[in-house]
C-alpha cells in the first residue's frame, strides 16, 4: 500500500507564497532530495497542477523525465479531461478515490503544496506524512501552510539538516481543528 506524503518548500518564517524567488533548487539539496521528492505518482490540486505543469513539461533531463512520466491525479471541480502531462482527474468521492489510489500504488503518492487539497488529505486521515523543507531565509510573505483553513496537529518523526542549512522536517499528521 502506498503512502500519501504532503511535501512543500517554506522559509524559516513559514512563507510559502507563489513567488518563490527565495528557493534555490539543485545542488546537494536537490541530490539529497531526489528520492524523497519523487514517488510512484503525484496527487495535486488544480492550482498546483496549473502552476508546475508548464515548468516541468519542457524539461528533458533524467530527473525531469521521471517527473513528467509519472501519473498525476488532480483534485478539481473546475477542470475537465483530457488533461496533459500524464494527468487525470480524481472522479467520484474524493476520500474513496484517494484510498483506492493508496491501495493501487506500492510507493509514495506525493502531494506538492500545502493548501486546500493538503488540508483535506489531513482532515480525512488520508495523509501519512507532511514534509516541510525549511529554507534559511525570512521572506515575510502572508501565505502560510494550510492558508488559514484550520489547525493541523502533528508529531515530529525526523529532522535532517542538509549542508546548505535547509532542514527537512518529517511529521505525522495527528488531527485537524477547524
């Protein structure tokens, strides 16, 4: 059975704004993260799908080819199929469909971002882990994880400091207070 892992980049002050000019990808952090940021499939909300698909689709390096070839399951009430980028819509009951996907996949289903989809994954007990990639910078943007949707209680499972000062914090979600 696969695990659902919510993963996202944030600053030391918790900024996750759409203009991530603070994020410096690649290097050792990228190499350390390759196996952690890829799984069997992606589980994305509409906004994240529409934001990252145009970035990844034209890239052809080996890492990008892995990203581009994996299946992507999109939670949206406004998009219609067919979708490009090896993506399909989650149809029917959201909770039942994510449970089915977890049973179908043996590896990780990665959900990038920390908005409405991520909150609902935690709320319905579907998320197995939340990974915060905390970068050593203060960006002072108003957008924060879970966008004021509620309080997410978590238990720290592990923390790893990368040589660049990025800290990977892995949490187990425990409950949601709305």
